[in-house]
């Protein structure tokens, strides 16, 4: 199913999923890091571990979650993608 989606569609879907992950983490334990999907739109499958506050910071500045492994991505906050 994902392979039939355009990069823009995948990016939009992953943004929605990440926003929901953020909501769940904020409600459960805001000090607990979460594993967010890379929003590059390619079929990279990378994940990025972020605290909810770091994720919120990305959204506040209009930035996407990007794995450091993705070509050309610049992640302002977070840690390297999980294996």
C-alpha cells in the first residue's frame, strides 16, 4: 500500500501518525521518548527517537521529523535513528 503512494502522500500520512504518537506520549508521560517515523516521504523506513518536547519544537518551527540517515536531512533536535 505504501509503495503505491506518492512521496507527498507518504509524508502526510507519517506526519499524521507522528502527531498521534505525540498526543499519546504527552498524555501518558511527557518525559518518555517516543519513536517517530521519518517524514522524508521516501520509502526509507527510518525511525527517530525524540522526547515529546523536541517533537513539539520541530512542529512549532514548521519542520518535519527526518532521520539523520536520509540524504540531505538536517535534524535540529533528537538522537540518531533507531536501528
